[in-house]
C-alpha cells in the first residue's frame, strides 16, 4: 500500500501560524478580503443600474413608453440587452423607478427648502417652493420630463402605484396656498386647486423651453415666476 507522507516543514504541507497561533489565510482573513473586493463590484453594479434608468428616462421622454424597447435602453446604456435583467425584471419595473425618481426628488427638494426657511411669510414660503421645484425639475430633467410627458398616456395599472405620491405633492402645495389665504397674503376668493394646477403646470412646462446654464439663471426665472403669480401683469 502506498503511503503519502505529509511534510511538516513550513510552506509545504502545513500553514504558517501567526503570532497569536491562528493559521494565516483562515476564514476570517478571507472574509475581510471578500468585503474589500465586493465594494468595487457593488459600485459598478449601481453605476450600471443608474445608467439603465438614465437611458430609459431619456427614451421615455423622447418617444414614449410603448415605443421604447428594452433593446433600445440597453443600446443607449451601452450594455448587452440581457444584462438589464440582472437589475430589473421588466420594462414596467424600470418605468416605476423612473417615474418615482422624477417626482420624489422634486417633492423632497421643495419640502426641505420650505422647512429650512424657518419663520418667514407665506408668500416667501411659496416663493421658496417655486425656486426649489424649478431647480429640482431642471437638475433631473430627463426623469421629471419623462414623468410629465408620459404619465397621462399610461394605462391605469401603471399609473395607480404613483397616485399616492402625486396626490401628496399636490396636497402639500394646496396647504401652502391655504395657509397664505388664511393669513390674508393671497385673495380670499382664490380657489386653491385651480391655482395649484396653474402654478405647477407653468413650472413643469419650463423643461420644454428653458435651458439650464447655471443656478443663478434658475433662481432669476423663479423670482420672475413668483412676481407674475403674486402681482400679475398689471402696471404698478
């Protein structure tokens, strides 16, 4: 019978031990290495996912949801068509995130701007909301524009998941105007819902004609919009 001899010399059949007596290259060491190596992979995966969403938003914005294919999204994102399924199960799932990202960023930006203002007039709060809406709108123009352009064209089952967020944003603006009306800062006979629809509609339309060059230009546009809303076009 053949006997295989295991060498006990360092570097051959046995592992070298550290000063603590634990063999080097144990599972603890391997886990630490794995964690270090996974981070770049995760970052690359997140970048790929974001690129898919950005590409989809651009295509949805330009040609609509129905006319856009997963193959087109993949080509624009410069990945293989099959790679999309690593991140998303379907085109509808991509749509959900594009729509959600477009509105959620705007909503959160507006809320933060108003909350950080502290004790200011209601007119100022509305002015800050206008500024924040425009800045957020133009910062994420592909996502917000896709949301604005295609939402009305979608079938009911694709609209339904996004209604609560859209309703919450509308109600947030309604409350801004209600508070201003109660404080006597806007006309008492002004109906809030038509006013909100007019203001949000005017702000949203800017993505079709305004080109974002710098933040100062956006703030100037916001100030002009605020003046138009509160003072109209009557000669002083």
